[in-house]
C-alpha cells in the first residue's frame, strides 16, 4: 500500500495497536500537504528578531532560534502524534483509511475527543508553568542557559493549543471519507499475533514512509 498523494486531500491512517489502543498516522507526503498552508508564526517572529538593527535584539533572536531548533528535535520524542494533530489545523478534507472497523467514524471522533481532553489538561498545566516562567524572566533574561529553559514551557503551551485545535478541526472537517484497507486489516492481524510493527507492515505489504517506525514507538 502506498501513501495517498492526492494534492487536496490529507490521508490519515487509523490503526489499532496492541491492547486495542487506536492511533492515527499522517504520512510525510500528507503532512507536507497539511502544513503547506499554515504559517509558522514562531519562525517568522525569530526571523524578525534576527533582522532587527539592534545588536541585543539580534542576539536574542539567535538564542530563540537555538532554543526553537532544540525544541523541534525534542518534540517528536515527546509525543509523535502531537505534530500530526497540529498539521490537521488546516485541511478541510480528510481520507481516513482503516482496517474494516465496524464504526470507523465513531472510533475516529472518539480518539480525537480523547486528544482534545488530553491537550486541554496539558494546556492548563503548561499555562501555569509558563506564567511562573514569565514572572521570573526579567531576572533571568540575560542569562542564556535559564532563558532557554524558560522558552520550553511557552513552546509546550503553544504546541498543546495547536494540537487541541487540530483535533477539533479534524473532528469537524467538512469532508471526511472513510475507506477500508485490506493492508491495514492484515497489519492489525499481524500485531495481534505478536509481530513487531515493522515486521507487521512488511508482511501486510504496507510501504508508507515512517509508518512502521512510528508504531514501534507506541509499542
């Protein structure tokens, strides 16, 4: 099975992993489609800082850039589904492939409701942490190490907010088509029999970039 490449539709793979937990996967090709129309406001803000005529502001921009690059590398290790949810902020048309689940729409929306609740809770937690960080930032602003650490809770706050919005957008997307996939059915059978996700994908004939590695992280 090859990743869906239709330019106007974002493909989402819905699969049950071990312990009957359901997850979503958006392949790189569809991630590119989903993120194409979204503006990275944080990157744009950092670029403005680095282009500022004041040397101190430019230095601050470099500090933010280093912190942001580090955070992006760390983000995928924290929750691999989070970036996929954030990518779903833009598209209004989704193609959800599943293994022949009897009520795929209900399962899809139930999973998204769970993600909305999860990120809403973390939004409150990181909001409190970020408020505390902002309160002490005037005393630490000129110390690079602590200042980079203060950047982290603010980024987590924004990330949870975007993931929450992405889950809501996907749950209420204008067009959501559910399509049964024999390959995903074979993959779930392989997982239930104890095969590793990578082996299960190979046996099922699934050739979607990063799918097996993603499922490995969840097992």
